[in-house]
C-alpha cells in the first residue's frame, strides 16, 4: 500500500506532438502523470512498457475525433486515451474498430480558464489488431473546438481492473509544476 505521496511533474509534453494551450498542456501533464503512476502501482512486478502512441488535433470545430494505432496491437495490452474538448461539451461515446470497451478513468477536468477540458479513458485486456487496423473514435455531445485525442498502448499491465485510483490537478503558476496532492493506493 502506498499512502500520501503527491504526484508532480515538470513535463508538459507527455503525449507530443500536439500544440495545445499552456493550460491544456498543464492539465494533460497532471492527468497523464497521475494515471500512469497509478497504473504502474498495479503492474510493478509485470514490467509495464510503452508500446506505441498517436495523436490527432482537430483544426476546426468537430463533433468527433479519431486516431489510429499504426503498429499491430497485442492481445492483453492496455490502451489509454487522453481526450481534449471544449469546456461544457461532453463525450458521448468512445469506441474503436477492435470492439474494446473504454472506461472513464478521470475527468473531465477543466483547465484554469474553463476554455477546455481533458478526460482520460482506458481499455484493459485489448483485442489484438493488425497494423493500422484499429482506429479509436471519440464522439462529442455537440461541436467542440480545439478537440484533441492522444492514444497510447502499454504492455505488462494487469488485464483486469488496472486502475487503482486517479487524481487530477490544474497548474496555476508559470512553473509547470503540477501536483495531485496526497492520495492512497492499494
């Protein structure tokens, strides 16, 4: 059991290449760091490893956004999605072509100016897919400006209930240091 350790990060490029606002980068850094850390607690003995990632940033207002895993996906791995949307626009569905089930890990977390929000979803124990055949699509309840989707695959994560707990923070200073505050994991 791990208790009381604040999660913090000075990195704001965990899912590059994207060019969101400074506030959005800070929200993403805090959310991703928190989620990645909690997942690693669950898989400390399993040798968790980054497999691949891809991202899409919408250049106009959209009601959905998609990105494709370019390499083959292995059965049993974990997909993590970070979805950016306009504040107040909800996510109505998260699907992929392999039929994986996505669960909300945390969010939506609004940036400091309430202009945008970030949510993290995950699919554990994913189905195998050949290279370029699995596209993830996120549909919004309305039109979203500045929508973004970052998708990553990890191996070595437990296949059932990989998320222990999640936390989020929005940086409020120019230091890019984000902290979720104290949490307790099992």
